[in-house]
């Protein structure tokens, strides 16, 4: 896991579901670039998360409302966001499978923070210091809690790496 | 020992502990798990890449594989995914494999019908509606690909012991009010994060009297409130179902201690329930049928399908309402039985001819348009009344369409009238 993450902010409201992140109509996916190109395609926002020209996202940090990632268990949802360029989601709360997928895959750091942000934050430069557990928006620092018993999994880079280290498994 | 809910007891047993505390993290042994066609190919590749060319699954008899989301093959990649599953089943000697063919269907229905769900078990699927198994007093929950990848190797997974919400329903439901209406009512009341990460435990005389399939409908949609699992005590109807599908199994059901402290309690009188409809684009955007009728919402597609709304009894309700009468002009009625077993029973019980007389199209089993990949995609601005579980924007394949959720009874009545009604 990268310890210092910097980039532009995107904003999502409450209850953004996994169907709008990676809709079933695009299944089966043709690969990583295809998945990145449709990330959050059915979430209505201006500008959209993925730039239709570059097929990638200019945004690194997603601020979200309640129960981010609700709905299905598809790992293609966090994958799509991460492959398009996002590295962190700072949400008021997460749906449980989406949160697990983020922790387990080690691609997208899920930070729970009951923040006051809204659409106005879109495009703002944000930095996230994972080790110090603080993110900075317009010079203001926001401290977030640690990951409790999940810290080891996050530090290992995901559940598979964690299990391999712990159990001495694998290739 | 602190008082335990049935969910606590199952997790404690699976973790080799006498009791557990709410909020505790533990590693539980998995009794049964599965994955399906959209996930397996990636899982297979990762399994060998991460754990070695000769890696073996923890126990081939505790794994089931289903082809349900992308059958019949939607395109060449779908077929490639199906073939990857053939290979994995052969390499790992997985007998509980249900490919497109003689005996297949939507994973959750297959899990129950094939006797893979028993009381007191920890059952995981790479699918959020794995919460269905609480209908048989099991701890069922959905996980993602990486969780399952690791479960396939080690047979265990970490969990946080959840808080438990009691939803008590007592009394006799009015005629034509179904489990779907109860769960939509609950969603209206607690919202899409009302049970986030928690257990919904159903109690009360109504729950005890529901048929096994209706109990499945209720547990199935607890995830729409964000629940980790839905669960209920074993009932006579659930026992009778298990006696049919798993005649040799020993049942060790669990109950909640009388002094267990729920984090929240909701109490409903069944007599007060009525048919409910979820409006686009959220399953908790629910109104009563009385309100909906007044609005005269026209629909052009009626979809009777999915792990929620295409079990045998769901389809029987539709047939009983239609009685061979023609669906309204301009309405297409799709009936997608959830499994071949249900399809066969429809034939045996003479449900097929009356449906055809009404103008219904009976599709082969599978997930189909429930999640919008194929088979019944809506046009722009088109509205569908569906017996499925989710109506997120684009869920049925077109972000410019509208999906309403209701019971099979409301679906059939709406098919006859061309607008949403009971
Ligand atoms: S029928 Fe629908 S909800 Fe059920 S498993 Fe298939 S896609 Fe998911």
C-alpha cells in the first residue's frame, strides 16, 4: 500500500450502488481497460468520473456518502474504480461486501469518515497520508481512525498476501 | 456466558468457541461455499497463480459451482467462462457442479433445492443474495472474489460478529399479501442502510407459518437493507422442505437465547400488511399499492424471474391470477423459472399451457434480465414491473428505463391491466 496519496477529488452521494459502478450489461468484461472505461458510467455526474475521451479517470480520491457500494458482491465495482485511477474512497459508511472487497484486494483504500463534503469538492487537490491517518483538503487536516484488526491485512496488501505470509503458503 | 443469538451460536461453533461477543472478530470454518460463472474464470487463474500450479481446494465436497448469470452463452467470452468452469470442476474433482444443461438454475435456489443448505451452517457465496439461506436457519452471506479465492484454499474466513435486529411479524397475512410485501415494507421503514453490517432475525407466528419458499424470499432481500445475514428459527415448513431435499441429513438447528439483547426491535401485525411497490431507482423507495393504483403507472414489461420471484410458488401465484386470461395489449410477460427443477414442476402441475394461453413467454432458467446482462433488456423510457430484488438505475440493462418491484400477485394483476395494480 502506497503511504502518501495525492490527487483530485470526486464526489458521490448516498447509496451509490455497484450496478452503477460496473453495470451487468457490460458483463462479461473484455479485460482491465474495458472495466476501467465503464467505471461509474451510470452514476449521473458532471463531469463524469471517467473522461469519455481518455477512458480513464482524472480523479484519485472519491468522497462518498452513506452505504457506498451497496448492492451486489461484484469485485468488478471496486476494480473498475481502481483501474480507472482511484486509490482511496472516503465514505460516511460502506456496504459490507464492498468494504471487504476493498480491504481484500488492496487496490482501493476504504476510509470511513463522517465528513461534511459535497459536490463542491470535485476537482480539489487532496492528499491522504495513510501512515499518519490524516487527509488534507485546502490546508485543513482530517484525522481518521485506524483499521483495527484489519490493519494487518491492509498492510500486507490484501487478504491473499496476508494469508500467504501468515500461513507460509503458495508460489 | 453472554446470551447468544442464533447467528452468534453458528459463528461460535464454526470458530470452535463456546460463545462469542458482538463486535468480536473471528475466523470461522466454512461448511459450504460456491461461486458462479461471472467470477470463476478469474478465481481459477488467481488460485493457481497465487497458490501454485498444483494447489488443491480445501474440500471439493464443500464447494458448489453454478452457471447462472451468463447462460445460455450471451457471447463468446461467456462461453469461455463456462468452459473454464468445466476445467476447474474436473481439476479439483468438484461433484456439486451445475452447468447449463439437465439440472441448473440460479445459484441460491439451486443451493437450497440441492440440499446444500442446512441449519447451523456457515455458507458463503460470491453473490450478495447468499443471505437467502437464513430461511433454513443457516448463516448465509455474500463475499467477493478474493474472499472466496482464500476460502477455496483454507476453508475459513474472518468475520465480525454482528449486532442483531429483531423483526417480529405476528398474525395472519391478508389474502394475496406475500413475503415480498413484508420485506418491501421493512425496507420502506429502515432504508437501504437500516441493517448495514447487521443481522436481521425474523420471529413471530407469521414467520413460523410461511412456506419454505416464502421464507427464502424474506431472507433473500435482507441484503437490500445492508444486512450481513437474515435468519429465522427452523419451522415445520422448513423442516419438511429439508426432509425432501436432504433426507439423510442430521439437523442441529439453533435458537436465540430468551435473554439475548437485540440492538433494535420492530414489531408488525400481519393483518396490517398490504401489497407494496418499490419505485425507481431504489428498493427502499416503497409505496403501498393503494397509493400506486391512484397513480396509474403504465408498464410494458412484466418480469417474473430471479432468486427472489421465480420459485415454484411465485409462478403458481401468477398462474392462479391469470387463469389463462390474456395479458393487456402492449404488455410482454416474461416468466423465467429459477431452476430446471421448478421448470419441470411447472410442467408436471400443468402451469405451462395456461401461461402460454395468457401470452406469456417462458424463458429457460437463469439470472437473465434480473441484472441486465441479457434476455429482456428494456428500451429507453420503458417501465417494467419485476418480481426481482433490485431496481437500481440500469439494473435491467438500460439506465434510461424504470424498474418497479412487487410481488408475483401484483405482477400478474398488472400484466392483465397494463398498469401497476392489485
Ligand atoms: S437472479 Fe438476480 S439477484 Fe439472483 S443471483 Fe441472479 S442476478 Fe443475482
